[in-house]
C-alpha cells in the first residue's frame, strides 16, 4: 500500500505522539553516569516572588497586593515561596541551591526573542539555529542521549543528532500497522536516518501512559535516566509564568506554575535511586524576570533579572549565590527591574562542564563562541 506524506501526517497525528531522533544508548565513558535535567520556565519567572528578599520595606510597598503572607525560611536575607516544598526539603538536605539576580544577556522584553535566546545561548534573536544544550552534548560526544518531554523538540536541545523526543498524549500507543506505514514512507523517500530511528522506536518498550501531571512525566523521565545505558539529559517545559494580571501571592497563577516545577523535582527525586539522584543536576531556565512594582491588574510586567533553581546530588551545598544589586531605584535596571549581575550562561556552562566531564574552557569555546564566562563549577557544583 502506498502512502503519501499528507496521509503520513494524518496517521501520526492520530497516534497523539511525536517521535524524533531516538538514539542508541551507550554507557557513560567512566565512573558513575551523570544526568542533566533542564526545566524551562516559560513566560518570565518572577524571581522576586519565588525567592523574595526579607525586610525590604520599599519592596513590600511596591508589591502590597501580591506580597507573600507566608514563606519557607532559607537564609537571613531571603525566603522561599511556599509552593516549593520539595525544593525546600532538598535544601535542608544540602541538595538544592539558588542563583539570584541572574539572566541571559537579553534586555529586551519580548517573549519570542527572549525565549529564542535563552535556548540558543546567542545574543541576536533567531541567528543561531541550535541550542546551547544540544551543542554542549555534541561537544561531550553524547549523541542520542537526550530525552525531551516537550512538543516539538525544543530549540534548546537541537544541534546533536539522534535525540529522543517522547511525549505521550492519550492512552493509545502507536499500533503495529501505524509503525509499518511510517516505515514504508521512510523507505520510499530514502530517509535512512529516520528509518534507523524508527527501528529503535519499534523495539522500545513504550510503557509510559498519558498524563498532564508534572509528577507523572517526571517519574517516567526519572526511570529512564536511572537506567545505566539510558539518556543523560532530560528537558521539561512549564508554561504560564507571564503573570500580567492576577499573579497571586501564596496562592494563584504564579504559585501554580512554581508548584508544577516542584512536582517535576519531586517526581525525579522519588523515581530515582539514591545513587542516580546523587549524580543528577536539575537547573531552570527562563527568558527574563518581572518588574519590581506590581501593575494596576495585580500582576507584573516583563523585567530583567530573575533567579535560577539548582537541585540534585551534584549541587555543592544549600546556598543562595548572588552578587545582590539592591532594589533601590538607582540600583534597578532602567529604574524598574531587578538587575542581572551574573550571566546565566556561566551557570549553564559550569553545569555542562560538571555533568559532561568536559573542560570548562572547551565548553565556552565550542558552545558559547569563546565568551568570557565566569567558571562557577567549584562554587555551585560537586566537581
């Protein structure tokens, strides 16, 4: 039976699944297998809501309608949003940390431009067609070691062949007939690489079930990452951080998004063995922060500086690492935003250097084009 590309797309749409680049897993080169998990917080995560500074009367006044009425205690200077219970548990175990007043070197306020740059690691929107994580994996020789829990394959992880994109939707797995049809299309169009990927899919145990629950998806990913010959990279996405109106405080839209992130951390932590979690690093990524002042709709506008959450056994210790710029008007970016004093790409380069066991200078050269980034590996991670 012949099938054209239009019929092929209809068939694959009916499976409610998307496959791209299943790679043949290989064992880590030496020592215990290390895993890197990136959670993209789309919309502009409000670092000042997630990790508020304590006893700043001006800040409290500027956010009188959205201040937190209760928090989780961290340090003498900062608290934690109460939605981040698992993160706080890991903090108490020295398995989580925060980098505050940080961001990618992007000072515009466009979601489209900002999200493109947070994934590509570049400075000019849409100029770079690959992601910093994909380039880092390629530098480390980790072909086919990515598991992207997102549709479609995010830009962040592009740039290394044979990555694995698996996002189950609905309780139906692709039937044998469907897989045979896809295989026929590949053969007819001489798409050798796609055909090789399909063979991997057809022999893979697709036991994951559908869920929009972050904990379930993270648990599935944790099981895959725990396999000695499984993937070493996973990517998640949490949407909804663009809280222009009704941001909420202890409860509300922003709290719900933070809770989704916390469920991911919880699912990974609970589904992994202690040894696996001890050798895992979970980092967050967002395009920008929010304005220090609330707007008339009890929300916040697009800002600049934000915060990065770090979790997992590869975190050096519980700490808030920051070069705090202050929140007085003269200390704010353009008089309205938390400033960024740490280039977040330095954190990501340090994370990849630690997890992938690749020299930091090589990472900066091949992933970030020789940018003069600060090596934070020994300050943030167990090296």
